[in-house]
């Protein structure tokens, strides 16, 4: 695989809107080449018969039965409320008349 040049790193940094110094460009160019070589070597391992996956083991969702259970009555739900109005929680107004 060809080496990534300092100019290519500078171009990528410009596209990503990253301001790199000359020292950083010189430092990053060989590192990016190593990363690309590593990715290329991994791509060569997987053959045509290996399907792409996001996880090495099969993952399945575990679902429980949807069982209807009785809920709270309005009186039970509002029992601990400090103020109730027409079977609803009553809260202080936080907005004025500008609504």
C-alpha cells in the first residue's frame, strides 16, 4: 500500500476542519499509513464465504409475554399528591398570562 504523504494528511485535516502544525503533519502521516495497512490486512482475512457481522456471536432479543395487569385507580395514583384538581395533579403555574 502506498505511503500517505504529508500533503494528503494536510488535505484530510482541511476537510475535517482540523488545524495541524507542521510537526503534527509529519508525525501523523506515518501513523495513518500504518492504520490503513492494518485495515487492509484485516480485509484480506475475511473470505467471500464469511458474512459481515457486527458481533462475533449471534444475538437475539429476549421477549417476555405481554400480560395485562390491573393498574392504579385515579384515587390510588393521586393519593400522595399534595394538591388534586378534577382527578389531576395540581401544580403551581410557572408561566404568566403570555401564553
